[in-house]
C-alpha cells in the first residue's frame, strides 16, 4: 500500500507509532519500524539530551529502517532544553520528528536545517493549517477519541478528518480510535494518508511496560476513560483509576479556581509509577477510547500484518462488493 506518508517517510505500511511517555523506548520503536511502520522514540522520556542520544543509538543497533523521535511542547514544571534535544536528534541521524503540544514554530529553522521531516500533532483544522503554514511536512490530526490531549473542541474524527482533507495541501495521518484494518480503511476513505496508533501499541509483546498496564488495557472498555484538567484548558483523556477518581474529586471541589498545584500529586511523576512499577492507581495516564477495541496482546509484527491483511480484504471484498452488487462479498468484514 503506497500513500503520500509511506513515500515521504520511506516506510512500507502507512502506520505510525505515536510518541508515548515511558512507552516509546527503542524496543517498541524498532519493532514498529522492523514491521514496516514508523516507530517513534519519546524524546522527553529521556531525562537529558545525552540519554536521548544513547536511546537513538540503541534503536539504530536493532533496526536499519527509518524511525523518528517525538518532542512534546507542553506546559511542564521545568522547561526542557529543546535545542539540545534537537541537536541529539540531528547527530543521531534521525530524519523524522513528531512534534506535539504547543507550536514548534521557533524550532522549525533548526529542524529543517537538519533535513528533518516534521509531523505536528493537531486537534483542529485551524492548528493544522498553522502547522502547514510554518513548514511542517505533515500533520497528525487527533480526534476527540485520542488518548492524551484531544484539545478543547471535542471534534470526533468522522468530522475532523474530512474537514482536514478539505483544507490541507500537505498529507495528514489520522490519530484517535485507530486499532485495526477497519480503522485504517476508514481513515483513508476520509482523506488521511495513514494512521497514528498510540494506545494500541502499548498492548503488544514488545511494549516495554509493566504487565499490569497491558492487563488493564485488556480489561477496560470504551467506557473506562475520563477527561481531566478541562478547567485548566489542558484536557487529557486518561484511563480511570483511584488516582484519577481523586483528581476528579479535587476538580469538583475547586471548580474554576483549580490550579495545576492542586492536582500535582495525581499528574506529576505518574508515568514511571504506572509503566515501570505497575501501580495502576498512581494517577492520570493517557489512554484512548480505542481501548474498547483491544482484545489481545500480539507481537508488533503480528498486529501490523493483521491490520494490513484486514485492510486489503475490506478494500478488495467488502467495498468493491458494494459496487459490483455482490452482497455476500460486501457483508464480509474480515
């Protein structure tokens, strides 16, 4: 399957692994790239640019395929040295960066001078157009379904993706609710050139997280995520747990007077407690609605091969069946 994204990134399948805190290590990124997608190392999980350089080298030791690095520009308690991180990415020979959060505009000259392709995560058409204007090569359009930060417009992908297709001239990938061949075919039909998957890749054998996390994803349904930090206009979709319930109670008590300090214990330093230690009640960690579509823990290769095979069957049998009048073929979902 060839799309604008596979051609731009030099990958076999139009599937990108999103950057995820304390998940996007070399093991997962390499597995995704080796399976024909684009793996992503999460830059800020590495506490220093020097550690990121080592993680890039570790990934390069186990894959000769393209992979990228995520840099997230979000409000944090301490500002990371972004220019030094970019230097480590450049020196590591990485040619794709997924940016997220605030606009990467001030860092675009350095990224483009290094010959790096920039994919910016956007939750609205207006932000996607801004990313296009400042020189991003592609955007990841994140619908309301996505884990992490879905923005403040609450716009689902069934509307957001075709709106993006109407307005953008650069290619985009669909993020939020992407889990299988049905997701991929739907995204392509709505105008995307590929998909970005985060939560689904956590539930794979290679994902370097505690088994408790994978078990929690298997157990959860699409009804088990919550939106937090809306009062701070920093909305995040997370998997519900006791820590999240505490957070929501604090939000109820504080109302419009909520500050980030009020919920510090429920959002700061949570990821290593969850992903490394397996403490599933530690606090808020990102999880998409797609958790309702996760029913097994395959290898990354098994997952990607299954997605591509299902997508081909859907296109060749089900969709063409509607045109050919072959109702029996059209009824076949997989």
